[in-house]
C-alpha cells in the first residue's frame, strides 16, 4: 500500500513539474514582471501599444486602458486620450495631454486612452543633427542614421528649437467622425526659440495597420511642461537625435469585444487617410 501511494505521489510530482515548465515557456511575461508591478530589466525594450492606428482612423475613440497601467510599460509615450481629447505625451515618466487651448495638462492614472505607444527610453544611438531646417530634413537625417529599416525606434530630441508647429484635436462626441474629418477641427500652435523635448516613434513598413508605417510619429512639449502638441513641423540648430532600438517584443492591447473595434472595417487601405492626418 505504501509503495502504491509513493508511486502516485511521484506521478503527481512529475505532472506538476511539467505544468511549471509549460507555464514558463508559454507565459514568460509572468516571470518578467517585478514586485508591485514594476518592470523587470528584460521588459524595458518592449514596445507597448494600445489598439491600432487603423482603428483610430476608423473612429474607435473610447478609452480602454488607464494611464496608470500605461506607466507600468513606459516612461516615454505618445497617443491620445478618451474621445480623442488632445495629444498625449509621456516624458521621463510624467504623462500629459495637450488640449485645443494649447495647455499641457498632467494626466491622472485614472484617465484612459484609446491609442498609445509607450516604452522605457534607453538611448542606443546618437544621430548628429547640426541643422534641421524642417521636418522633411529631420526625417532624412533620422533615416540615414538608423541601422535597419526593419525595427521600431523610439526617438527623443532635447534642446532649443528655432521653430515648432504643433496641433491638437478637440474631444469628439458620438456619433464619432473618422479621424481624417476630426483633424479638420484641429487647433495649431507655433513656438519660436523654445526649449523643450520631442519624443515619438519611427516604425517600419510592415507595421501598416498597426502604427504609422515607414515613418515617424512625434509629439512636443515645452521645457516647463506647459504646452506642446502633435508635431507638424520644426527646425533647430546644433541638435542631436537620441534613438532607442525597441525590439524584440511588441505587446498590443486590443479593445474589448463589446466596443466599436469589433464593428468597424479594418481591411480598407487607409494609407491616404493616414498621410493626411499625420502631415496636416
């Protein structure tokens, strides 16, 4: 009887060990999260994203993830808030939204976002930019200094900007218009000889539908953290572009099944709508 019991316990032990091994292989994120929800060192290069750019283009604007949750996944971020209410920017772990009055408001952890990209910024590359005459020149200098066109990069520029042109979009009400229509109501701002920070992301072509493919998406905030917005154009002299290579992990949170996300058509070619939204 004792031998039979021992045999049963041995089999049970083996089953438990197999279960643990499978858990570690299939769910590595369980052991990557630190105590009290703090990020572990091997999660710092993860790009955390809420929803997709095509969903935002198709008017999926309801906030689904609290800012407090986003903070756990990045100290640097860009996106928007519930109802498309302004331009979200995260810098050094502090999160703000620039609304159409031009003011940068600190975001509470309870505020929500329908779309955001975030990561912990650790500079891997410094690209000299002696003169950035305009945003097209910035893109040329940035892409010339990137080691590959097949990964996502987080971008940061600190300094005094000769000129920055930004915008913010007003909060939308139901029935929500498409993003290309909503930005027609945008408010634009101009900054001259202003010290501040630009952060954002450059994404490869293959992320089409998920984020801005083959290009950049950047936001600006002044050094005193009082104003900023989505960057339409800028110029500066004697700057540097800090770049963080963000692979190998991409973590995407999709909206819940009862929301607009499951009803909209995400198979359309929205490239022209995206171009009009990002450049205007």
